[in-house]
C-alpha cells in the first residue's frame, strides 16, 4: 500500500493536499462563524424567536468544522504515505475507515436528532473521540521506530496536537449543558429567566476558553505542516 502511494505521486498527491488545505481553512473559518453567531444566542434583550434563529445558524455552521475534523486524520494519514512515512496494513484499515465512519456519525447526529438509534450513534461518536484522544499518543509512542516518526517528528507533533483538539471538543461538550438548556427553551418560544440567562452566559464563557485553544491548535497544525513540508522533494 505504501509503495502504491509513492508511485502514484503527482495528481493524486496534489488533490489530497488541496483537500487537506480546505479542511484546515473551513475548520478554522467555520469555528469563527460559530463564535460570532453564539453572541446573539445569549442576548436576553432580543426575542426568544430571534435567539432560536441565531442558534440554528450557529448549529448549522458548527457542522462544517465537525466535518473537517472527522476527515482530517484520514486525509493526513494518506499524505504522510506520499512523503515516505510507512504504515502497517492494520494502520491503513484505521486510516481509511476512520474518516467515513466518523463522518457518518456526525452527519447522522445532526440530521436525525430524536431517532431511535440516536443515543447509540451518539455513544459511538463519543467512543471514537476518546479512542482518538487516548489512542493517538499511544500509537505514536509504540510506532516511533516502525513508522519512522523519529525522522518525521513534525508528523508526530501534529498527531499529538490533533488528539488535544479532540480533547478540547470533549471539554466543550462537558461545559455546554446550560447553554443548550436555555436554547431549547427559546426554540419552544419561552422566555428564559434571568438566572437561566446568567447560567447560559457562564456556560458559553467556559466553553470559549476551550474554543480559543482549538483555534490555537488548528493554527499551530497548519504552521507546522507548511514549515516542514516546504523542504520535501517529491518523486
């Protein structure tokens, strides 16, 4: 499999680079849109209907960085093969299957809210996230020599940072509860109490700390990739 990617450089590599760049751009850009829309969701001086509309815009925009996140490891893993990082057959199974499976979970959870299997898919999606957070550092350590990561330390750094980004996303979910509680009340046309509005603003404030770290991490990922890939000669 590794030799196949090395032989098929050229157009295939260029396409994957373009996809990788687009994932980076839309992940960061989409998050900025979500951040801006969230300001209107917590405004108590606008009607519940307006807050609900702002929330819908925010949630729809949030789907873009979610999609980018799910595909990033698969695209990045393929790109590492082009530069000469070897992968075992079982690693290829994980690389090629993770993106499509995780993408399915994210899309299903967005469009099929309330379905019978929604809780099961949500648990599986969370299982994937924990597997990424825990599994990537372990995999980097175990395959430091077999995957030549000692020669491509920047690839190892990007993998560790990605695991941290997913961890930040898990932390966001842990702090977002009060925010969504008020959101659901607004969507039902009810006016939240002052205490509920205060709890929603506090929740969003706690979430933003992790969001800022995600932005910094995504930017650092791009910086590391550009700096280190610029000197690579492709056959």
